[in-house]
C-alpha cells in the first residue's frame, strides 16, 4: 500500500493548526497557534474574533507546517468539518479545498471528535486494541462512547448542558468576578487545577449529577452549586477581601474533585457494563494531572488499561485530524 503523507488543518474553535502525519503514525510537523490571549478578557471564545484570527494566521501556520516538507509529497489533505464554530470551520475548509484544487490532492472532511479519539491512537502509535471506551472532555464537548474500530463508534452519553471544560471556565469567571484576582483567566481549567493543589478536596461537598442513572452528563447543576455557595458567603456579609487564599483553594479543589469523581465513576460504570478493559481519554480537559492520576490509580486497581494523549495532543491540533483523515480515507 502506498504510504500516505497527510496535511491536516484544524480551525474548529480557538486554535489555528496545521500538521503533517504519515500512515505510520509519524508526526512530521505539528504547528498550533493559540488564540487564548485574544479571548482571555471575555472568559470565553468570541466567534467573530476567532474566525478573523483564523483568517489572519492560517496561511502562516500552514506554511510553517510545510516548511521542511515538499508539498508534492503530500497525497491527502484532511480538514475539520464539524462540530465547531461555523465561521472558523469555513476558513479551514476553504484553505484545504484550495490547496487540494491547486496541487491536485484529494481532500477529506473529518469529524473533530473523531480527531480527539485519534490523539490517543496517535500517541500509542496504533497499539490500542478494540473495542475500547472513549471519554472526550473539552471546552465544548463531553462524550462517552464505545469505539469498535478505527472508523466505528457508538455514542453512549453526552452532556445535557455545559461541557466539562465550559464548567471550569464559568467557575473561574465567577471567582474572578467575586475576588477580582487576576490569577483567574481563560481558559479556566489550568488555573483551577493549579489552585486546587493547595486546597482540601473534601472541604465542600458539591453535587455529582447523573452518576449511575444515566449515560449522560450534566455540569450546569454543579456550576450552579458553586454559585450558590459563593453567594452564600456574600450573604453572610463577607466582602471580597475575605476571599482569602485558603477559601479560594478549597473551592477550586472541591469543584475539581466533584468533576473528576463524576468522570471516573462514569468511565468505570461503562467498563463494567460493557466488559471493555481499555479506556482512552482525550480532549483539552484530559491534560488535567489530577484526573490522570486518579483515573490511572482506579484503572490499576480494576486491572484495566487507561490511555491519555501526549499533552501537546490534548488540546485542539491538526495532527489528530490528519491521522483520522488517513484512516477514513482508506475506506473510500
């Protein structure tokens, strides 16, 4: 079979990315331009700003990915088709289609969530056996599924409201509004994780919704519980100055504990019900070290395998899109 060298393009949200990956799971280049600074003042992604930033940076990012590789050796271009911000997705699609037309290279549209699954497969160089349980956790998505092959998966459950990463962002925004402490910024996940290291995860008993009565997730209730807790402090005549570091640490630690407990419980429930002994966790929130440590510990006690992507592949990237594109292209 002819070796495939795939140029991947990812512009679904707030990362402009391009990468070259071959059919032997080798990442030749992986360029990511993050828009975090652009969106940080708003504590979330502004779609209009995101699409404009993609427009301004996409050619630079693609050129850099191709800098040391002859484009004539590219025999496939993969781009993110969905889900994502419409304007942002369009930028990537136009560039991919244009390059494909000019250089007579076939193009393939890739589902962004399949891309996240491939971030783990790419990390493990295709050594993961099927079927396996997949947990995708990011700022825009929370999905539990069973992956039966390189191109087939069955969705078990999704979020009914806020995605897990979105919940982290909203709690960080809430704490900034109450404390005016500039340590809180977008994205909120890494900030809360850092502060949680110094807190007591058992200090506040935040709720864990939909634990075993549904495959689905819900994080809006947990977020609301944090709001009520913080507001109850305010109603007790506590001013911003009383949000001392210990209190901030405990809120962050207890919130993170509730999220991680929910995710771990769901994953182990799926493992038990479906009889799978392998779990793959992907998406931006999969970079959380506390989640990684706790789930690995639980997996060891249950004698199951759990895999995470490399940190650089946890966030949105084009290498995962290219890898997914290669496998789906083989079906055509």
